[in-house]
């Protein structure tokens, strides 16, 4: 396995960090790697917020589903899909741009998330761990106010970074499904009940498939946080539909 593949397979989410700060040189390398990611039309349709204020980290820990490790992370980056700056660029040239639509938002989200993943990979190459925080997409009112987000700016991805503790390095990476369960040739193929059960074989711990799936469904799909994420998205999206 070559070095890049090994690094991709070795990476796992890190949620406990040592006290060691992230050097300015490492932070710059991580940010520059993010900007080197592919980008639609090379427009770089995002703005990265580098959260260095401890009070803001504390509030993010609270607003993002009460996850205290966010406040302890030496580096916190938020990748915002940014259609606002694009409007400003057009207006600066004397143009009259239309209101950005949901397609513009989606393109900017793709740009932002791809850049974020480059940051993850760059950090891994520097022995710095990271973890995505999906809950940045919730609590739209609180997040907007905390980060002074203008219209047409959507916080698409948040990442916390730091040097992993020994126990985090030893932690087993969650297992993935088999390739054949995720890849369809040429066209989408809906799985049969039998194929679904085979796919989850060995992935449900001591539980049966039905018990495991019901618990997961309650914890994730039917959870307050997932409903809140959709409510917040609707608020952001409304702007893009006006
Ligand atoms: C979009 C996204 C949102 C996530 N949000 C959280 C989060 O809020 N809190 C957390 O502890 N982990 C979060 N994670 C990390 C996942 O739990 C983790 O990637 C998954 O369990 C697979 O483990 P691995 O990253 O160690 O391979 C998130 C990951 C992604 C991609």
C-alpha cells in the first residue's frame, strides 16, 4: 500500500487531544492544503472561519449538541459555503446578480466539504487528528449570531483538530461495509431484504439486525438533533428560494 492510501486507511476521528498546541506552520499547511482541493470553476465558493476565541469554542460546544470536546480542541475550523462573497464580487463589477438559488448553495457546499476533507488528510499527514462536527448545521439562529454569518452563507462543515492522545491512537477504527455493498455497476440497484441483512451481518454487535436497527433509528433518524438540522436547513434554504 502506498503512503497516501495508508494514510487514508489509518485516519480515524479523534475526539480527545493532548495539550500540545498546533503550530502556526502546521495550521498554515493544513489551510493551504484545503485551498488546493478541487473547486467548481476554481471559484473557491467558501470561507473558512478559524475559531481561536475560547469563548466562541465554548459556545460552539454548547450549540453543537453539547459536545464538550469541541471546546478543548486546539484548532477549530468551520467551512462555510459562501454565495454572499460571490454576489459582492459581481456587484463590485457593476453587475446585477440574481438571488443565489439552491443549486448555487449545493455547489458551494460541495466546494466547502471537499476543501474540508483536504484539511483532514493534510492534518493526518502531520500526525494531527480531526473530527467533523455535523451539528454545526443546527441552531441556525445561534450559530449565525455567534459567527456573524450574513445571508447566503451556510456553515457546511466544522472540524476540530489536535494531537491525539495515546488512547485515541489505540482506539479501533469503526469497520466499513464490504465494497460490494456500496458499489453498483452502471445503474442504481435497490437492495433486497436478504441483501440488507447480509450487509449488516457482523455489524450489529450482540444484537439482532432488527433490534440494532431500531435503536440506531431512534438515536439518529428519529432524534431531536436530526429534526433540528432539517429545521435549520429550511431556514437557510428559504433565503435561497426568494
Ligand atoms: C458529516 C459528519 C458529521 C459528523 N459529526 C460528528 C459529531 O457531531 N460528533 C462526533 O463525535 N463525530 C462526528 N462525526 C464523526 C463520525 O462519527 C465518524 O466519522 C464515523 O463514526 C466513522 O469513524 P472514523 O471517522 O473514525 O472512521 C461526523 C462525521 C461526518 C462525516
